[in-house]
C-alpha cells in the first residue's frame, strides 16, 4: 500500500505543475506550430503560389542539408498525400486552393516515407 501511495504522490507531483502552466495561458491563445504555414498567412501575404509563400515565410525549408543517407538532393513536395515532385513543383500550386502547408523534417520524413526523403517533405493540403 505504501508503494502505491508513493507512486500516486510522484505522479501528482509531476502532473500538477504541467496543469498549472496550461491554466496560465490566456483565453483564446493559439499555439503556433513553426512547421506550418496557414491559409490566413498565405492570404495576408498575397502570395500567388505555394512556392512564393514558402520562399517568403519559411525559406529554410527549401535549403539542402548535407546527409550521407541517400542521393536525394532536395526537399520533396506532396500535394494532398500524393507525391508531386521537387521544390519547383510548389510553383504549380495556386494559393487560393491551399488550406495549409506543413514541413516535415528529415527524421520525421524518413520515418514516414523512407530513407529517400532525407531532405524533408513539404506537404501542401488543399480544399476538396
């Protein structure tokens, strides 16, 4: 019984500060995901294509990173979960259709799509 009480106390000790931090956030505060470009950001910027939005708002997403894992030399682009091509294919996607653009770093992209995605992935989600 003593071991059970000790474990419960430890869990409570670890949980309560986390809950208190959440409670201090102001009402209506949105958590910002640095790996996402929203539809609102695209509209505010007046961008015509996905490429213009990424180039202006998140240029580091377009950079090539040295790796020894594969021959992939650029970030790959997916449109609604279908492989579209390389970075230049972002120029084909008109901003009026975009809901959001999300970047997946190399580690996440490799886990999700395989080692040939070692430069990362830019996923463009559009309206149906």
